[in-house]
C-alpha cells in the first residue's frame, strides 16, 4: 500500500493519501513507511491529536499541509465528519429505498411482520435525519471533503463489514440486520471519493474479506464498485440476492449442544464465476498457494478433554433453560439464547468462569494447556522460543479474583517459569509499551504472551521466535482463527516447524462453536480462491438435509384438483381430531393420576409447612438483639460474621456436587449442594418440609437470606393452601371437559366420504388420467403409459 501511494503520487494519479489503520498500529505503520521511503513527508496521528481540544488543529494541518501520506487510526477516522449536506442526502436515499420496499411488499400482499420491520427501520432513519438537522450543539470542525484527500487506504477493512442493509428478508441467518455507525461513515466517504476520482479513490486490504457470511461480499462491492452494481441493477440487496443466492433450510446442532434443530440461512450461491468476475474488477485475491512465501510448516494438535461432573450437569441445565426461552415462559431480560450461549462458552472454557467457588478441575483444558506450555518452555530453553496463548472469553483480574489469565500465570510460576517471562497483552496500555513488549517477545525475553484476538490478532508481529500457539477458546468467526494462526505462520520465523494447539472440552458448546466456524470457513474457502470458483456453492456438512421440491400435478381433470384440496382439508381435520383425542387422553390421565397425586402432595406439603411454622415461632432469629448462634460442621458460632464466613469456607472446601450436611440453624438442619441451573451453592433447610436458599458471596447477606426463608414459611403456607384449592377446581373442570365430543366430527365424516367417491371416480377414469398412487404394469412401454408415469 505504501508503494502504491507513493507511485500514484509520482505519476500524478493522486496528490494526498490517507491511511486508515488499526489504532494500535499507527506508529508501526509510520516506521515501516519510512523504511521503504526514508525521505517521505508523512503525518502520523496520536491519541492526543484527536482529543476534542486538538482535533480541529490536526484536521487543519492535514488540509493545509503538502503531505505524501497521513496515517490515522480507525476510531480517529470516524471522528472526521462528512458535510451535513452529504450525510442528509445519504439518509434520504436510504429512506427512499425503504419506502419503495414497503410499497412493493404492500402491492404483493407481503407479510405484515416484514412491513412493520421496514417501517421501524424507516422511523429510526427519520429520527437520525431529525438529529442531523438540529445543528445547535455541533462544533465547527473541518469536514472530510475539506482535507484535500484524494486516495484512501483502509487496512484490515473487514472491521467495516456491518453496513446498513435494506431488505425484505427477515429472520434469515447470514443476513445481518444491524448497522455500525463507522461503516455508514466509511460508505459516505467512499461515495464521495468515487465522485472525485471516477471510482478509483479507495483501496481496501484484508486477509479475511469474508469473515461471517457471503453478505459481506455484497458489502465490499457497495464500498468499492457501487456504480458497477447500479449498471447491473444490483444495488438493492434483494436484487443481488435473487441473482446470486437463495435461502437454504438445514439441520444443525442446537446451541446448547443437545440434539438438532432446523434453521433457515442465506447460505447457497449460484452464478459464482459471474459474481467473482465482477468482484475481481476491484479485487486482487492472493492465497498462500499462489504466494509461496517462506513460512514455517504448521502442525495442528487437537487436545480434547473430558468434562467434569459439574460441567455435565450444567450442560443439561442449558437445555432446560433453552426450552423455557423457546416456550416463552421466561422474560428475555431474565434469560435468552444469547445468555445461554455465552454461559455455555464460558463453561466449556472452565467451570470457574460460571462460579469462582467451584473447584479447579484437574482434567480441565486450562490444566492441559498449562502442561503443554510448560513442556514446550522447558524443551526450548536453549533457543528461548516463545509461545502465544489466545483467550477471548476472559480478561486479567486482581490476584484474588478468578480469571483464566491469572490462573495460567500462577500455575506456570509455581512450576518454575520466571514471572518476567510471562506477560499479558493487556499490561501494555500505550502503543509505545506495546511495541516494547513485542520487542521482548521477538528477543525471547518474554516467552509466554497471553491475549485476546482483538488485542493480539491483526498487526501483532512477534513471529521471530514463536514455536507454539494455543487456542484455549473458539472465536465466533473463522477469520479470527485465521488472524490468530497468522501470528505464527509468518515470514521471519526462525523455526521451520511450528505447533498450533486447539483445546476442546467434550460434550459442551465447544462442539457447536467449531461446527459453526468450520462451516463458515469451508464456505468462504470456496469463494476466496485463486482458482476458478465453482458454479454454485453451499455450506454442506454431514448433518445438512435439503428439502425436496414439491411438484404440482399438471392436469386439466377437475377431480384431481378437488381431490388435492380435499386431501389437504381432511389431513387438517385429522390433525385437529388427533389433537382433540390427545387432549382428551391427557385429561383422562390427569383425572386418574395427576390431580389425585398432586392434591395428596400438596396436602402433605401443607402439613409439613404447619409443623415448620411451629418450629419457626419457637426459634426466633434474634433474642435480646443478639445473634441466636449457628452450628457449622460441628462447630458452634455465636458471632454472625464468623458464622457467615464459615458457610463460605465450607462451600469452598466442598469437592462434590452432592448434598452434604453443613450444620444447624434455628431448629432446621442445613444441607448444601451446588445447583448447576442456578450456578450457585444452595442450602436446603430441612424441617418437616424443605426450604431452598441460594447463597451469595456476602457473609452477613447469606444469614439474612436464611432468616428470610425461615420467616417466609407463613406466606408459603398461605400460597400452598391456595394451590390446593386451585387443584381441586381444575379436577372438577377436567371432568366436565373430558365429556365433550369433537366439534368437527360431522364435517370430517362428510369430507372423507367425498374423498372415497373421488378415489373411485379417478380409478374408473384411469385410462384418461393418471391413477394417484398407482403403479405401472411391468413391460408396458407405450407412449401413453410413459406419459402417465411421468405425470404420476
């Protein structure tokens, strides 16, 4: 990119180039720019330059200075606004596109849901336009048009993939319905440079152009060849999608990892040679096989570990949670699929991510990773070889708080690795500190560097001594895995062979995550290839099942149409009757078994609660404003804080998930166990009935919770008595309902009789029309019979 900018200037193709690079790479970029062109006049932005007080002055320097290149970070680029007029024009154009889409849907009697969603999008754009027109509080800054920039280079351009998309397709996987402000901003600037330079003003560079779905290819085309899309009538997404793709329904693993579900995704593409021919007008695709760079040979090791008992239990509880979410019995603010997926990913990493009070499982993937890091560190001590450890789901915390980072460092130090040789990327707060840290890794002074893909992915050049890379968790996108492995499989590595370790906890979300990423990777690899692309491509794996096309019977016989309509109606009525019978048998079952059993249980519960209420009255929580005392593990505690502390210590020392007697309080025995669904330790107060209390991490707070549970027995007794009355009422209602007949019995009987008549008529006319469901006679190859067979 540096060479392209300088050569373009020398040839008079551009006068001022602006490089937009990841924030942490601005200084590295400047150093490498000057390495190739030592005499170049370049301006590099620092964090300070884009503080509110200095931004205007810095933009003024860009506008008035004769620079060969200006280098700024992604977030700084967003702070240079387009003129209000241009922003307004773009939003108005988007509103027009959506209005056209709404009109088209209404004309074609489209789904109300889709129309409402488009109207919602239009409303949010109108609000944005209203804000834009209110300029009372905006500062008077230099706009992008006034900078004099006529060539724009975007490094790691995949960070701008979430561009506004107006589409009538809804609830289809692979189509993002979100928009990032920075992407809309870049799109406006690209359109401006297209006008200025005739479509030659923007250059994108990325190693992962498609990171999540094929829709990103359309997004890149909108940025770089908007006019080509216009010429071909493909500027609207729905037109582009209908030309090159279709939705596919397939079976895939449920996110909770137990069983399968169907999912519709925008995942099948046609006419790929034409699409890629158009795309290659602006894209130069170079893959490892065409470049043949001197990089080390990677050896991949998949380390699979067995889950702990706690992990197994919690995975089962995710399935229960998912069923509740799908059934709509839980408020989305309380629990939702995103929360479940996130908890599942954390659990697959380490059970202590769910609750730090859980034990450190010896067979966890963290411990497997520590073993490998230490072994490689010891074996390569003479060469001072370094290792990278990637983990996105955790961040370094204080020593007394659990985090994967601090846990790994602590265990490595215990084994004899010097503390100075283990560093976190998070410790380098500034660009200068980051470059200093990278220098130490390149020299072998720091031999284990831990970080996330975001902080240690793109632009981390520490390959010199790297011998191994460890992926502890699986990221969402295949591009993230590529960015990770790109740190070690890189020119300038002194090792000819390198090792990449990927850690998986069996029977957890890891399986789902790797399935997801593998599918996406397989897909993008079919497109982003140096060879000729296939004519069509789809995301195929072992579990994918496509639905066969339903062929309509082409015939003029009116009986066949009537029979087809009747078939549908009879099937519908049969389903309704089947549902009615199922409900009837269910009610009969409840009348005989469920209600009597529940009434007996509730009666017994009331009896127990009454007895426990007597115990509660006999043991008040405080006598003369003094704590009544508590027994924990056979020890009497007279001080409230000490008793609270003892509860937490008992839980931490507990090594199994089973119930265990902890002690006694206010006349009730206390059993404790770890509840994988609640993700907390739960105390069961046992009297004549059982009362469950979830524990927190506050000493006094836990005793307050126990008091609340004991003092709340009276309320629970009232509630149980109401429940008993409800059950008795439901039993009487069920006895009435079970006697009612199926309401559409006559209609079903009539339609089935007519269907029998039609089948007889069609059987009589079999010489003229095909026999529905019949078979041809063997050896009959007459043209008429063959035609009938085709129709059939």
